[in-house]
C-alpha cells in the first residue's frame, strides 16, 4: 500500500498508524533504558562525570549525523526499509553500554546508539507524515506522546530491574531484543511515500524556499531548547532555588512531563479545529507564561503549576513543525525533515548547556529568561506555518 492508496480508501490506514505508534514507543523505551542506567554504567566503567559529559556529546553528535544520513536515504530507499533497519540497529546498539568496560568501549557503543536513534527519529517522523495524509484530521502529536509513554515504561522497568540487582548487561540486552522484535513485527505494516495523484506532476514541482525550511528549523530549535531546559533543570530549580528536598524536586520534572504527554494526546483534536499555526503560536505563548511563573513565584505549588503549564504549552508545537517540514515536498520529505529535526535536536542538546553556563553568572531561575524569550519569538514566528499549510 502506498501513500497514494491511502487517500482513495474509505478506511484509514489503521495498521500503519499502530505500527508507527510502536516505533515511537520503542524509540522512547530504548532512550529511556539507556538514561535510567547511566549511573550504573558510569560506575561500572569507572569514568568520571566530566568524561561522561564528553561521551554524551559524542552520542549527540552521532545522533545528529544519523539524522542527516537517514533523511536522504528515506527518500532514496524508502521508509519500509530504513525505519525497521534503524530500529534493529538501535536494538543491537542498546546492549553495548552494559558490555562496556572503559571509556572508549562505552564511547563506541554510544556512537552506535546515537546513530541509530537519529536515524529512526527521522524515519519514524517521515512515516508519521505519510500515515497522517491518509486521515482527515491531524494525528502527529499522538505519535510523539507515544515516545513519552515508551520512556515512562523504561523508567518503571529500569527502576524495577535495578532494585532487583539485575546486571545492566542483561537488562539492556533484553531491552534491545524487545526493540528488534517490535521493529520486525511493525515493519510489514508501514506505508511507502509516493506523490499523491492530485498533486502537481514531477515537472511542475517548485522547490520549497530554503528560508522557509530554515524558519521551521529555527522554530524547532527554540521549542526543543526549551524542552531540554525543563528535562535537565526543573528538578534542580526546585532544589537550589526553592530549597526543597530531592524527593520533592522530582515533582517539578514530573509535572512538566505529565502535562506534555497529556497535551500531546489532546493536541491533534485542537489542531484540527484551529490549525497548526495557532497550536505553535499560542502553545508557545502558554509556555512563556508558565515559565515566567516559575521564574517570579517562590512558592512550590505555584511553581508546580508553572512547570505543568510550560509542558502543556510546548506539547503540540514540535509535531506541527515536523508535519509541515514533511509536507513541503513529498519528493524529498526525508531530507527536509532531517534538517528541521536536526536543528531541533541541536536545540535540545544546547539548552541545558546554555542554562548551565548562564547559571554561573546569575541565579538559575533568572537564566530561564532565555527559553521565555525563545517562546515569545516562536509566537511571532508561528505564522510561517500558514505558508505551508494554509491554516
């Protein structure tokens, strides 16, 4: 079945939708299993925090490289080949950190994990765009919510196995096998992208303006930088600025993560009514209000509300941007999406580091002004989506 076929059918491609859910879930699960085991892997390999920080940069660089390689390959080889291959690579690589014995063996495995993660990230988002074309309404945000669900499952499974003293090499290898099996099972239900018949013929296609692609990437950079700030600094804000205990501090990130997940399950229905540009603009405005509340209010309950509003505001923006990038030109949707996803990923990596640098010169909550400014800029830049979607 092709993307062309899905438009002419009365029944939507539900099997492809479920399969794409599975890929988003397994990606979140794989990343979550690695993150949960970072402390034990660090201890096992005997590396320092600074060495770990450098290796995480290597992982990030490998992921970015994987995105840029996978983008053109999606267009050339097809999604039904690349997405399962990336999932299998990620599953195989996931066993590596548990077997690493020093910094360089860990580094090699993280290169593979990063490359596999970047490849499947672009591939599954490109597949999500194709599946969404077969539906009369937006469905992209729910795919991203499944990534969060996969990460939550990993947190529960990882915590249980660590509490039971299961060796990391066994847990991570088992998780890798699960990822491989899910990739193989879901692969047969994927759709292949083709140019729909009602679209212009090959000779009539107009290449999308480079500045439009960069604009979408810039918006993704700002929103994902803001998300990265919450991921790494929400709990520390509670501990260092509000003076809470470590256990209470965990609720800050929990409020953000839960609100973002719920928001992504709700976004599609709202986007069907108001359009993607409104989701990006007013979501960014909501996020700016939420984080401003975190900055100025010194009370824990109010700060919890602020982090939750921040997560709810950020929930829907990135999926709209990825959909817009994938629909700019069906002939090269993978390559275009790789640029936008890649810029967003750079923001996700850069955000925590930038806030850490600013925190050397000012209180942590004041450093949060940076993502607030980026959210405000996203509000004003959001109408760029109307050039692509007309909404």
